[in-house]
């Protein structure tokens, strides 16, 4: 079992008292799975993603990545886990504006201290079709190109898990389709476990499992379709 | 690996101009501190050197007895130049006429500082003298030609010797300024002193050795000499100890420069702080991404620390180079303009400037950096997340402590720094409160206005907390700017008023009573502006409230006479009478007599303080053997900086009018009419003239130098202020940008947006300007009272000008910064935000 959530809850304090965003959630994701989390806005999809990825801590319950309890790790140790095992793709791309496409892709590998980051990054950029744009800065790239850079960055260092938060949400249908294609192709090549939060029905349908989020509760929405 | 990432980020941040303001702020503070401290060091040294002309030397060793030759030799060995100047009173005779003169016997090299000027005819145009009178010759003052009916080439007798008069002395740098005590000068060679036979044991002679040289040589000699001096017979003087007519002005100028530079440094530091905060805020997302991708805190800390260090090092280096070049250019310019060379400065300014740059860069960036490192990775999903405010006090301690440290380092006066700092802290708190108050008031007003205004006011209100901080820095910048500008004007005005263009340039003394009317008629006929004619009766103050005063002429005399008794003035005074209070005099206690015929006297304030005289005290005077006692009925403040006759003691007319008196006046005669002087005063042979032009010019020149220096300081402070304003406006852009996108998307026309932004900044600027004016008046009042000894005035014009200036400058800056944002189309903006 690569990722496990046990009795995972998240409550936040608001001016009108505590608000429970996640009801107790139990879910297990196997290595190599592709999982879509779907649901309405505000249903708690992104919160779940942030807990699974160790970006935030649960109010109670536990997340385990390769049997390591995230709640027992401090922020630095969780960062290490992310550096070693996790890649990310975001709706708003989140490239570093002061780094070129190539440097953005190299970044996770360099932070983790990997040698040969540049070679790997160039290969990945070539795979996403941006071999001639590697020296461009994010503001010189279109939305679709930026997301392709983000995908390349997510796969550098060959993470075991890839979390994607609405990866096509900011793109038009055509570009979104291309990006989606790329994501799944690379995922296949690298055998990564993919957890994707999305509104996009077509994207969700390409995943092996679809989890439905509704008012903080998670349910299995579809069986294996692949 | 981290340093590679750091370099890459830095390279692009620099290219995109993200660090420009911060770099500029550091560069500016280093440039300002370096150029100002070198400049003021050099100017100070130059001014001291120039002022030394009033002594004709850097130091003067003065004694009533002859000075051991060994002391001169020692000075020579220590690389000091020396020259003798022996001064005494004697009668001079020429062709049956005689008069009292000051004989000045000087040796080769005199004057060591400044120039001696001579003319070929009495009251003629002076030129610089090369050397001294030859053996057997004397150069004498113009007045002596009148008194002794001399012509060039005549002989005068002094003691046993006879001297041929070959030149007229028109200017001696060390002539001093005492209208009543100086007799006309006769300049002879020191080597001929002995022949005159006038130097006898017990004769009243002042032996002076003038010395000049490098300041460290002087210090070394001073160390050697001081233990050998006898306090009672010797005096060792530098220009700072002297009553130079400039010392007060110089003092003020120095304080002004120091204060202005301090404020400049504080402004630059503020700019660093604002820019650093903004820089870090802009990098919140980057740090969140880094952390999401697995970066540790340590990696992030190192990456951004390296930025800071590199930026600081580069900026300090650039600042040093710029500062050096700037002061070099300005000094060259000043030197050229004023025909002076200024000595080099030491190494201290470089250390000071470097330290200022590093301290302000590091200390003001620490807190923002601390927050930056603590940004949670979750920000990638929740953009509103920032670092906690838990250690806000750390920021206050760091920035407060840094500003205080800078103040102390720079002024080296902890009391001044503490006062400024405490005042600043109180002002900041008040300003924050006031700012919020004004914003909420203007919000109410804005609700009744058109849509651009409403939008602007809503914006102001929404960002009230951020705005009041922003307003604090606007206000501070505007206030410091106003402060420096106003202070500069007040200082210059103050100096100008001492030396108006029509200031009298001659004193006429010894005017006989029966010639007073003739002279007044002559002034009127010839259209020569003059002051009133004041009668002078010489007399001594002998008792205060029946207590006998020490007749202390010299300390030696005191030792010989009695050791006890109340301190007196110790010399004959020039007494006068008048019905009205003289111009430039101000009553500080008691009442002026008007028509009251009862004998009474009005005493000048400084003398009253020195002798502890109060209104109602009884003073006894001795006028040529006749004694009388009068009550003090008023105390007066006289302006000693004006070139008009001033008196310690003024009596009412009935008290003195029966005593024989001579008269004194001062008048102005333009350069072009100087040659008429001889003819004009021919009918008044007893009258002596004292030419003040040389002294006035000297004062003007020095004031000119100082004024230039002040303009230079002003420019630097203005740049620093502008930098703060720009940094602050830029810092607020981020926030505005989001709103702009929303409003734009909702279809708000560009005009509405740009107007509302302009109005918002207009109001912010106006309020800041108003607060700044208020704060400026208060600080100015304290400064003028406590630091500059000036009379504080309220600057009504600024109450209008301050807010208008603030509104216009801030609005223009704000509008310019927003310009690009408004010009962009909505899609571009959204993308930029995403």
C-alpha cells in the first residue's frame, strides 16, 4: 500500500465556530494506481489532496506514505518525503517566475541533491514537446506550455506519487486535452501513482478509480474502468 | 546545489528589476553617508583652516612675558611654521602731531594663515602684500593718515626709532573686531622691536607666537607644550576657542549637516525596510513552491540569505564608489567656486558608510526574511496563507534598535540620538492613530461624492491598516524633507539677516560733539545710509549694590591685588545715553524709561548674566573721577551679529548728557565710492574710520561655502525621501492589482480606475502631508529651541504647501506605478496574477 488514509478528519475554526471540512475518511491507494477525486467546489477535494501530500496536517486520523506516518514527522521531514517521493501539478501551474523552463524542471532534482538534473530535465522537456523553449521564462510561455513545463517538473526525479490539482482547470478544452494526454502518457512510462483532483469528467474517466467527494465525505464512485 | 539555484533566481530578479529599489536604497544610504561624512570632514577642516585666518594661524601661543626661544625651536622640529607677533600700545609722533597707536611687530612668515593686504594710498584699493615692511619702514592703517596728517613717505616716530611710512595696511586677518579699544595699527618688523626701547620689564606687551601646520603635528606639539604652560601667563588658542564672528554660524551649520545626514540615513534605511518587505512578500509563492517540491527551511534560508549578502556587498561597493565620486565632484566645484582647497579626509567615513549599508541591509531584511522562510507550503493551494504574525515584536525591536544604533553611530551623541529616537517613536504612534482617524473621516466624506471618489475612499478604508503604515512612511518622508528644507531656509535667512546687502561697512568713531550735526548733514547730502549717532562716554563700573568689583585687568593683577571681591568687567566701558531703545535691541526684563528723568541704566543681557545683575540692582560708575549710582531698570538683548554699534550700558539722557562725549556711527559706502572717502572725511580730522569690508567679505565667503554644503545635503535627503515614497507605492501595488483585475473584469472603464487610484493616492498624500507638516512644526520648534538656538517661527505657508505637496507627489508616483496595470488588458492581468 503506497498511500493510506485512516479516519482522516479536518476541522477549521471559523467565526461561527469549528467547521468540519472532512468527515472521517478512510482510503487506500496502491502503487501504480490512477485515482481521480471528483466533487463540487468546496466539497473538500483540495483539502484531502493537501493532507495526502503532507502539505497540511489533519485534525485527527492518519496519513501513511509507504507506511510512514506523516503526523509523526515535522515540517522538515515531510518536506524530505515530498522531495523523495512526490511530484505536483497545480491548476495555476505555479512555476517560479524567475527561473527558466529548464531551471523550473531541474528545481526538484536540485533541491533533492540529484546529480544530472539538467540532462534529465532536458529529456523531460523534450518529451513534453518544449525542447526548443527550455530557456524561456514562464511569462514568455502560453498557459498550455506552462502546464507542460509543470508536468515535466512533476516527473523529474521519478517520484512514486504524482498529485495533480485541477491540472486542466485553467486551460481551454483543446489544450487541456493535450496536457491530459501528456500526463497519462508520462504516467504510463514512469509507472507513477497518480492522484488527480478534477472537475473534468473526461479526465476522471481515464483514471482507474474515481472517488466522489461530497460535503466532506468520500465514496467510491466507479469501479475500474481501464 | 542551493547556491546555483540562488544565483539563478538572483540573476533574473535583478534583470526584472525586483531588487532595484532595495539596491538603490542601500546604495543611497552608503553614498549619502560616505559623501556627506567625507564632505563635511573636508569642509570642516577647510572651514577651520579658513577661520584660522582670523587668528592668522592655526594656534596662537600668547603671553605677557617673552616666550622661550626653545619652544619655538621645538615647534620647528615638529614641522610647524612659526612667526612672532608682538603687540603693544605706544604714542606715535609725526611732525608735531601725536596719537596712541597699536604697534604690531611681526616676523617673516606672518600671517601664517590668510593674507595681509596693503594699498598705496589711504583708503585705497588693497592688494595682497608680498612680504613685510623693509627695515626702517612701517606700514600703517588709513586712520593714522588722518590722525597724524601723514602722507606716504613721511616718517613717524615710535619710541626711540623712526620709521618711514611706505604702505597703507588695509586688511590684517587677525585684526579682531573691537571698535572701541583698537587704536590704528603700525606694522613693523619684529627684528626692530628692541631698538624702539619700548619693551621694558613691566610694560604692557603681548607676546604672541603664531603656529601653523598639519593637524597631527599640531596635536603632537600641543601634547609637548601644554604641561609647560603657566595658566596665569600663557594662553594657547585655536579658532574654536575664539570669539570668531563665525563660530556660532559654523556651529549651527555643522549641527544642521549632521542632523540632515542622520535623517537621510533614516530615510534610506526606511526605504531598505519597505523594499525588503516587498521583496520577501513577492517571494511568498516561490517559497511555497520550493517547500512543496521538498525544499528544507535551511535550503530556503541559504538561498535568500545569499541574495541579501550579494546584493548588500554589491550595493555597498557601488555606494562607496558613487559617494567618493560625488564628494570629489562637489568638492572640486566648491573649491573652484570659492577658490579654496579642502584638505583630505581620513578613513573613518569609509568604515562608517560600509557599516551603515551592511547594518541597514541586514537588520531591516531579517524579519521579512524570517517570515519568508516560515511560509507554509499549503500556500500553493490557499493563496491567502501568509506567515504568522507571532513574532511581530521582533520586527519592532530589530528595526527600532537598528535605527537607534545608526543614530548613535552617526551622531556619536547618545543624548541627541535618544531624544530623536524617543521623539520619533512617539510621533510614529501618534501618526498611526491620526492616519486611521483621517482615513475614516475621509471615507465618510467620500460616500457623498462621485463614483471614482467612492471607489477611492472604499479602497482607502478597506486597506486602513496597511494604509496607516504606508501613511506613516509617506508622512515621515515628507516631514523629514520639509524639515530639512525649512531648516535650511531659516538658517540661511538667519545668516542673511546678519549680513544684509546694505550692512554698514564702516564705523566712524571719535566724532567730536560739535561735528555731529555736520556729519549727519554730510550723510544726508551724500546719500550715505548710516545708523544713529551714539554718544560715548568712557567709564568704569565699580560697585554692584555697594559691593566693590575686582578691577581685574589681567590675572596677574588679580594675584597682586586682592583675592576676594565680586567679578567685574575689568576694563573701561563705552557708555551711552538714549531716549529710545536702539534698533535690534529687545527688552527682556524691566521697562524702558521713556520720558522718565530719574537717573537709571539699561544693561545688556549677556553682561547682566555674567555679572549677575538684576533689575533693581544699584550700579556705581566712575567717569573720569566723578562717581554716581544708578538703579538698573531694564535688561536688553542686543544682536551682536549686526554691524551696528552695540552697548553694554545705556543710560537715560539726563544721567549722562553733561559728561564730555565723542560720537560713533556706522555707515555704508559702496565699493564704487571708496575713493570719495578721503574727501568726505577731510572736514572731520579727529574722526577715525574702521573698514569692515574685508571682514564682511570673509564672513560672506564662509557662509557661501556652508550654504553650498547644505544644498548638497538637501539634494541627498530629497533623493532618499523620494526613494521611500517610490518603494512604498510599489509595495502597495500588489494588493491593488488584484482589485484592479476584478473591477476591470466587471467592466469598470479604465478612466474610472485610473481616477479612483489617483484620488486614493491624492487623499493618502494630502493626509500624509498634513500630518507631516504638523510633525515638522513640532520637531522644528524643539530643534530650533534646543539645538540651533534660533527663535522658532510657525510656517503658515507650509500648512497649505505640505498637504498639496504630499498629495501631488504621492498621486503622481501612484498614478505612474499603476499606469502599466491599467494599460494592460484584463486577460494579461489575470494571467499575471495566476
